[in-house]
C-alpha cells in the first residue's frame, strides 16, 4: 500500500476525502393414483427476469436498502435498478457471476463510486455526499484485495490505521485476536512474508477496527486454499453474534454463500434476479422420487406419471406413508423395488437457472 492510499483508509474518521485502502476499509393423495406427473428437474426454476423475486423478511429492520441504484459507464449499465434489502444483524450473501456488478454495488454503498441514479440507505441514513463520512464511521469494508505495507508487521500496519481513525490502542489487540493473528511468531513477521490467507485476515482485522455496525466484504475467500477458506468462513459466521454487526459478503461461489449466509441476493448482469432467505432458496428446489425396480416397464405402466430416466423411474415426491404404499402396491403386482431414493434439484441448478448461465454449459 502506498502512503496516500493508507492515509485515505482512515478518512471516514478524519474528515478527509475517503478512498479505498486496506482493500477499501471505509468505515409434497395417498396410494398409487396419488403420484402425479413428474416434471423435469430443471423446470423447477423459471427463467430469470429483470425484476427480482424478493422474499423480504416482514418487519425486519434493514441495515442496507437501495431503490433503483444504477451505475452507467457511457451506454453500459454495470448496475441496473438494484433493489437491495439487507436485514440487520445477519450475514447477507451477495451472489453472482464474475462481472455481475457486485463490487461496483459495494463501492456505491461506500461512496467510492457515485451512482448514476437511485438511492442507498445505509444504517438508517440515506447516503449523500454531505453525510457520507459520518455514515462510514460505522462501516468497515474489504473491497477487492487487501493492501498493506509489506515491510511492516501486522500490528504496525494496524497502528497506522488506528492513529488516522482516532481509535483506542486496545482495538488493535482485539482485531488481531479476532482474526487469529495475535501469536508471538506471527506478530514478529513482516507482511511481505504473509500467505494470501493471512493477508485476507489482516484486511478483515483493519475493517473490524472500531467495531463497525456494518461490514462489507468483497470476495474475501478469493484465491485461498481450502484451509484458508474455512477460516474466513467461520470468522464471518461468528461476526453478527460476536459483534452485533451486519455482514454483506460477495462471492461467485454458491457453496460458500450457502455455508455462511442467512440471506442471499442473486444478481445477473447488474440486476437483482432473486432475493430472500437461504431457507427460501432451498425451498425452490424441486424434489422427486427415483426408483429402480425388477421391471421398470411394468412399474411405469402402474405408476401414474412415471418418467423413465435411464435405469431409473422418476415420480413425484410424496410423504413416507405414500411411498410405502407405492412400494407395497408394486410388490403386490410382482414388481420388486431394488432401490428408492428421494432426490432434489441442487442449489447450483437453481443458481445457474436464475443467472441464465445453464445455456453456457
């Protein structure tokens, strides 16, 4: 990090014009006839539309909300009519393919990029040039990659940020402890000798200084090995309960968001296509029963709506009692059930459908 960039890291507290630094630290009818026609699994999710489907929590206080937030560069809309709704005290996953507009949206929330249209409300205040610095005093962020002085230690880097932001000395020890960079060996190591995962943790430590009410993390696990990803994921999941803050974390990896987020917003080409709780997203998955029998052709003629799927038959998902009646009915007809499984559409299938990416595979 050059000296100018680091000085801007603390601008939210000093009244200077803020710029990104430390990665943008800115403060389912019983019996056989009950089985209706089974439909293909990918038909579970409708084609993504320009207007997002939102399952917003009723009565929740929002830490971040936007209306019509748009950013254009010439004739290109990088972010188009973005409607964010981030419940307070949660981990919100901001999910989309690379280049979907995640980073640009986060930068607009931080005032690092000026929107072409629309509004953003952060922590109850509409973000404007006039109040931006006061709002950002309660916001921490790590945008893109963490930056630091490679010839200084983690403590020395954080000390610079602490002084510029006017924070108490104790906040350094707390931040280093939270990200597990507080052992003696690590504290004596220069940042130039840190692994990428350690640098990511240092960037998060800088963002956590001052206990912000809102934390924006842009692709914090990008480039990390499995161990580093696990560490950052666990850290993020702990934050709302440990610090009472709201975390907005962007990623292009659905599996990562599924393991750490309470809510998710899915964007495609700068537009929100779905937003709601992870529970609601899981509920979108179509479920069905797959069975293999001693005579699939005879079983298909017995089960209404059965669809052949290779060596399997696919029927509508039913409850346990009805599934038992299905197998008993087949047995009475001399058809043995070799295997019976409940299957469902994966979150990956849903994500690819919502983002229109299944056509590219």
